[in-house]
């Protein structure tokens, strides 16, 4: 039971944590785009980031999108780095192109 709860908690905070952490690693000098296909996860992440540092969202330092991350998001590219939370090497190679 605890494993399931831990997995659910990890899922719910993963997009929020990754985007916030990457933005802070860049010292807010770039833009982080977070993409997930689960609308509720994107909304939860948006709300949590807004609570802790709404300026990151307002200044477009963090952009959250609902979509298929496997297809990338060309509107903000090219990217200096791509983090794929779950995927294989062929997916990463596709995103790099």
C-alpha cells in the first residue's frame, strides 16, 4: 500500500518539482517548458508554482502545456537541454531533431 501511495505522490508533484528545479538551476535566466498529457497534473503544477513563485509563470520563465511530450513543443525551441522523464533513446533522438 505504501508503494502505491508513494508512486501517486511522486506522479502528482513530478512536473511541478522538475520545472521549478530546472528554472532555479538556470537562475531564472531561461525558460522551462513542462508538458504532460494529464490536464489535472498540469493544473495542479500551475497552482503549486503560482503559490510558491507566481512570477516564474507571469514572466514566462516556466510554461506548462497539456500535450503529448513525445511530440515535443517547437514553439519555444531550439532547446539547450531536454529532460525526458520516461522514455527510451529513440524518443530522445526524435525530440532532438
